[in-house]
């Protein structure tokens, strides 16, 4: 069965909506990283808290990058 142009358009629209949501989540994670960096350098906090912030920064950065990689794959797929 051949899909109609409207079907292709609707599917493309869903892909771009999903990509926008993923991009938004990635940006929120990068914002969280900025907040965690403040904790990481706050010497009034214990070493354990600063170390935990370091670990969370790495995890949030990787997750955000994964989201952006998925956005790239979604928008480049044919």
C-alpha cells in the first residue's frame, strides 16, 4: 500500500516534535550541569558532596549528548 503525502507529512511532523522534545530535555540537562558545577566548586560543601556533583555532571553531560545524537539520527533518517 502506498502512503499518501498527508501520511508522510504527519509522520514527519511527529518525528520533528519528538526531536524538539529531546532537544528541550538535553538543554535542561545542560542547565542542570551548570547548577551542579556551582556545587562542585562550593568549598563550604563536604568533599563527598562535591565529588557526587562531579559524577552527576559527567552523567548528565553524557545523557544530554545521547539525546542530541538521537535527534540527529531522527532528523537525518530518510
